[in-house]
């Protein structure tokens, strides 16, 4: 399992697939599968039975996981997609934007 360059809460840009060019916030990261769930990206329609949450049942739209390799972090300074570098500062790993050399929190 490789080190993930994307964390929950990050803003990411979609590089490939049906939603290419969209940006969204990461809702969850699935480390075992190298996938992330991004808000408003890779929407699927799922048929559900009636339940307490959905008393009507029927079709529900929700986000499906997208592979990490199809996502790029958005630089907080420029607002454009960027690659990242990981540097050690005071014994902690810090993500640095390749475009602006700024730390990504």
C-alpha cells in the first residue's frame, strides 16, 4: 500500500473519466482500494428499498469511489491542480505544492 497524497477534506481536480475537469471535496478515502469518494463527482443511481431514512424507496443518487490516480490536489494559493512533494519538517511529513512551493494543510 502506497502513501496517499490525498486526504479527507482536500479539494481535488478530476483528471480523467466522465467527470474530467470537475473539482470537489474529498468525503472519504479508501486506502485498501486506492480510491476516494469526491463530493458531486462520479454520481451513480442506486435502487433502494423503503427504509427509515428513505420511506419512499426508489432511486437514490450518490457518489461512487474514483481511483486516486485520476485525482490531483488543488493548490490553495492558485486554485489550479498541482502535484505535491512530501518533505520532513521537525519529524513530521508535510505536503508541499509543486506549483507555488506552499505547504498544503
